[in-house]
C-alpha cells in the first residue's frame, strides 16, 4: 500500500491529510512547521513570515494542541523503529516563553535527542534578550515496544558530527521560512544510510526534504496546504540535479579515519574502553582520529 504514496506531494491541510494515510508506511520524517509567530514578529534580517494559503496566527493553546495531534498522526504512520526530526524554536510573547518541549512531552514519541541548529544569524535583533541565533531539532523515536527507548545506534561517521549543527538559513527559494538542503540531507543520510526508505515532510513548503531524499536515492511523501508551494516544490524536484553538489558536500563530511573498534584493537586512546596492552605507552594525544578523511 505504501507504493501508492511514494514520490507524491498531497495538497491539503496537514492534519486532515495525515489522518487519511495508512499505518506504518514512513521510515523517517523531517519537517519545520509554521511557528505561530503571529505574522508580526520580525527583525532587521528577517521579514514578517507570511505563508501562502495559511494564517500563522492561532491562540497558543490551540496551536500546541494541533501540533500534538499532528505529531501523533505522524507517529501512527511511521514504522516501528522509525524516526522523525522536528525543527522548531523557543518563542516569546509578552515576556512569556514557549518552548517546543512543552508539547513534545505530550506526544507518543520518545524524545531521543535535542540538537541545536546554530543559524549564525539572529531572527530578531532587538535587545529584549541576547540575540537568538539557535533553533532546535528534536530527534523523535518510535519504539519497537515499550522497552526500546534507545533504538539502533548511529554509525560513527554520522554520530561524530555532534549535536550542534551550523548551517546558514536558505535564502534562494520561494518560501518565507525554508531550512537549508544540508539539514535534511544530514538527517536522512545518517538514519537510512544506503537502505532505501520513504521520507516524509508534512509541511513540505519549497520541497527541500524531498530534494534531499531524491538525491540520496530514497522516496518521498510531502504535504502542504498551498498549491503555489506544491507547484514550486514539484518543479524544483524535477530539476534537482543541479543541487547534487550541496548533497555531496554534506555526505563528504560523514567519514571516520578509523573506527572505534580499530582504535581499540591498536591500543589507541578510546577512554575507559581502551584495550589493555602493556607493551604500549599511553598516548599523549587526544585526537580520536575522527573527521573528514
């Protein structure tokens, strides 16, 4: 049944479309939903975020409840052991802070990790607080059973990239709030490796997640309420080959000179897991040998 939904973008309201999809068809998902910024919060570098066919202006409790419903539907259509990466940010309204963890803890997902996206530019440069350069990416995990909280371990070549990701926001696409192609590329490549899967983006916007999936050899499924954005995304996907250089740039970072097991066998520094070898002197270097090879 999953074949019916491969390499398609469905026009419609996200929650309604998700409810129409069958169980357990998705391997991994990536998205950045509208942030409920009330269509007024802006700064010197960032204009008001105005979407086509959607008003990003809801009472906060209604917005958060909607996000819980959306995330639970994504949980339902994700395969056991699957993952979803949810990009959001801390927000303030009249001095009150709203944090994504407020509603993520109300969903069915296991929150596996909080990743910091260092955007390197501030969305708002007023001095009410230190300039906010970061957004958050939550790695959400669907357990095989109630005992499976960790999931499968990442390969070292992916894990070494750390939990702070430094990407400049995308500026050259027809959408008010796109994330850069490097971001979904890192996620999809790290989780799926070379095993083909179905990649979901329920707020697909300009199609960035689908482009990453296609160029990495996977299938995609997208949803967006705007026919304008869907047409743009479909055209971008058809002509995505010129973006392969960006995908290859990210893939090239996923390298390890020596694996943990190889260093351990050689008696090199691997912390408390060092293989005992009395003929070897302690290494004075703390270079673990990780990094682009």
